[in-house]
C-alpha cells in the first residue's frame, strides 16, 4: 500500500537512556540502539507517517556539547526543507531541558521540533521509550503543533521548551512545567490548552566562541575564597558572562554582591532564582545582595528563567553580539502577557 499521502517525519537519535541496553562484559546500560532501531520498536508507525530515521550521535546527554546541538539543528532544518511536517530528536533526559531550550532559541520554523527521551532503558520491563516516541510522532504530524517552536514530549504530556524542567531523577513523571503543561495526548491526538505562545528567536551562532559561567549561591558561601581578589579576578576574566543561581527571589550574600558589582561593570551578569519555580523579584528587597541592590550595580534579573536556561540565553545573545540588557528584557517580555 502506498504511503505517499502520509506526512513525513524525520527522527534523529543522539543517544541517551532511550537507546541504552546492557552490553556483555560491561556493568550497567550504555547507548547501543540507533534511530532505526527505535522506530522498529513501535508497531503500526508506518500507518501514521513516512518516518525517516538517522543516527546523529550515540552518547549520554551530559556528553553532548553546544556544537553537537548546532549540528543537530542544521540536520533538522534540512529535514524541514525536504518536506518534513515535523522533526524529532531523541536524547538523554539529563540535559534534555537545556537542549530543548537552546534549540528553541534558534528554531524559527512553523514545523514543530520535538525533543524526547526515556526514563527507563530499552531492555527494561515497561520501557517508556517506544510510547514516548509514538506520542512524539503523533505530536509532530498534528496541525495543532505548528508555530509552537520546540516541544518536549514525555509521559503523554507536551511541554514548551522554555518552561519544562526535569524535577525527578528516576520517575516516569520526571518532567514538569512551572506554569502547567502545554498540552497532552488524548486518543492519539495532540491537544493544547492555549494558542501558540509569543516567541523570540535568534540567528544560529556560527561557532561556540563565548563562555558563560553558572554560579550557585548558598548558605555560608566561602567568605575566605571570596575575599581573595587574586583568585577571583582571573576567574572573572575567563568568562564573557556570568549567571548567578541566587537564593529565594534572586539574592546573593553581601560578599558575593561586591563581586557582582565589580563584574557587572565589565560583562553581562544575570541573577536568577534557583528555587525551580516562580520569578525573581525586581523591586521588593533592598538589603545588600537583594535584587534592588544588585540591579543598582548593573546586574540583570532573570525573571522566570531558570539558571541553566538563562546561561544558554545569555550565550546565544553574546554570540550574536546583542546588547544583553535589552535582549534579555525582550525575551522576558515574551514569556508573559
């Protein structure tokens, strides 16, 4: 029977748990399955779409680099140019939210780009990879998915890249969105709860030339270390931008605030909340290291951005030689109405 009337979907595999099986002579599971192997594990997929599968990489997601994701982006754009209704990238879940967000910043197309993975290895009892991949194909071919940028499909839920976070280390329900899921699967159909969101996209960086440091703030920060100017001055010089994962609504210690004030004169400094939910404050706290003090010394508050995603946004902005203050403000405005 001819399948030429069916929509085209391209699946590129990058590795991760979804591709992992036990290997003789080695402890634990490792990436072994290709994109074609993953597709062959789904019965009836040929009745849904014309699926093209290609192995792009085969590593644990913590081993992926921005350059790997830019290569995957180029591949995905070529699939759209060749007529794909949607593109799916399979990868490990440990850095999936970061990969999805970075690609969302660089994906201007109406066709959906979907990232997905699995919480259980392919040889496990009740492995979730095949179901997640089937759901991803169903989302990819849905007209409702157009114009929504990069989506994450896991556990029968659809998430926007900007909001999704992995909030459990092992559970099948590991992925959640702070503001609620974008949609879900009902009887094999993608259903969304709102119209497509406002989006901001950027030019693809030609190379990874900038570096952004992510600094986690905490109780009793190392005051002895932070007092050593000869140690931290060179550290600040090594990075083109710095993101602080602040406590509470985006706060740092008094001694860290001094470094924020110094570094913000030289490079973009972004302060986010590390709580995992909610926005930074902007005009509430006036004590040293509070958001009013930090902004008075040149820091940029990260709003609803998680620290990990703020680091990627700042990296893309710097690679595009944009004004960080203005560009981040524009992006934050796109997150709410």
